[in-house]
């Protein structure tokens, strides 16, 4: 992967024709702990400047969601205090 990208979790896999598919991959320890989805296919290309921006944005968002899940594992969602409250 290009070193100038700020895209945590970005991985690529080869296609039969030599092109590459891009994926964001969650940390394996968190996948084992139950985090889903473990991978997300990214439909953007590294050769397009706009695609590079979208790759970075998608990876940063997915990474943040994964880390938020990790920080609040087993606890009700703090953004919605009524979730998990008794009587609801």
C-alpha cells in the first residue's frame, strides 16, 4: 500500500487479471471478540485522486467505529442512554 495514505486497516488482494481489490480489515483480536464486519470491500481505485481521498475517509471511519465498539464492549451505547434501560 502507498505509504502516503492515512488509511488504517487497508489491505489489497490480487485479482486474476493482475488488478487489485481493496479492503478495510478490522483488527483480528477484535474480530475474535465479536466485532463485525471483519472486512469491508472498498470500491475505489488508488489510481484516481478522488478515489484515494474516499479510501482514506472510509478507512478512518471504519477504524473509528471499530475502536468505539472496542471501548464500549458490553456496555449500552452511551449516545443513546435509554438503550438497555429497564422497562424499555
